[in-house]
C-alpha cells in the first residue's frame, strides 16, 4: 500500500467511525498533504462537516464544534455545517483548502447538494479578498508568536534549538501563498509551493537556521506581508461576492431539506 492509499484508508476508517455518531456530509484533509510538504510520518488531520438533528435545529441548541483524536495520532475537527460555512466566509486557509483537497469523502446521500461547493471552490476562495489577506497575515503573525514558545509537545526542541522550525516554514509558505493569491494564481496552485524542497528542509531540519536567523526571517516576512497587504488594499477594487453567499446558502438549505425530510418521514 503506497502513501496515498494509506491516507485514504485512514480517511475511510474515520468516516466510518464518525458516521456512527454524526449525520456526516463531508470529510476532508487539511494540512501538509495538501501543500505537498508531507513526510511519511505526517499526521492525517481532518475536518468533518456534520448536520444537526431536526430537534436540535428547532430547539436552537448550540451547533456541534469539537476536536477528536484519532487512533493514528491525528485529529478530526467536527463542525456543524452552519459553523463550517461561516469559516469559509471568514476565508481561513485551513478551511478553504478543504474545497481543493484530493483527500476527501462525501456522503453519497448529500453529494448532489454539496457539489456546487466544489464546482465554485475558486469563487469561494476569493469571496472576500480583504478577509483572505487579513487571515493570511494574521496566521503568519501567529506562527511568529509561536516560533519560540515552549508548547508541551515541542518543549525539548525549544530547549535545544530555542525555536521551532515548523513555525518558520509556515511563515515562508504563507508569504508565497499570499503573493500568488494577490496575482490571481489559481488557488490550488497557491496552496502548493514552488519551493517545496526548501520548505521541507526548513521544516524538518532545526539546524538549517539558528535562532537569530529564524527570528530575523520571521520578522522580515511578517512585516513584508503586512505592507504588501495594505498596498493591495489601496490599489485594488475590493468587494464581497454576494453570489458566493447565495451559493452557500442554497447548498445549506438543500442539504437541510433533504436531511430533515428523511428524519421526519422515518419517525
């Protein structure tokens, strides 16, 4: 079994497990595999779109949003479709990439209703360019903040090298993604780096840069991204694409109709 087959086997296993407890619509991978920056040891991290029951919806109970750990060491973020679509509107890269990943499973019951999300993934990715660019810059600054922080899982690395090279590679990656995005490169190509071998080396080799070099590069890139974003805002006509809102609303509505009809008719 090759690497891709192993990833899909993991996704199928989690799909089966999740379907026992949730009315699942979509299960997709997010992370290094989508950027072609994975290794054989990379975790399989997933996001699941699920539906509320009719009773939960009518009672206006809090939508599901939780993170589950998988047997293989990865995690699954489980979100109500309403929350997930709100994340798409906020243009967070870690959510938008779900609409571009090759590693996905769609519940056949809702495949027809969900299909417009995939057919319009490029439009959704550019639904609100202000939100998109603000998110990319914000993520880069978050990675800069985490660069030298001794989180529990990487404390040994911080003690030894005084920084986490994985955070630095994310900053490099986000800069390239943002540059491509501003130049209207197709989003699927924005996600995959033209400098993959360099990024893998930075990510997996904490001795590629020393801590002072790492902090210098991180600060410089974050500042450049912030300046480029502001320049883009002043030089371009920016708007929220209301057609995309209509597409997402219609998809949500049609999926709810199908789910609730089935639930009510079987009572």
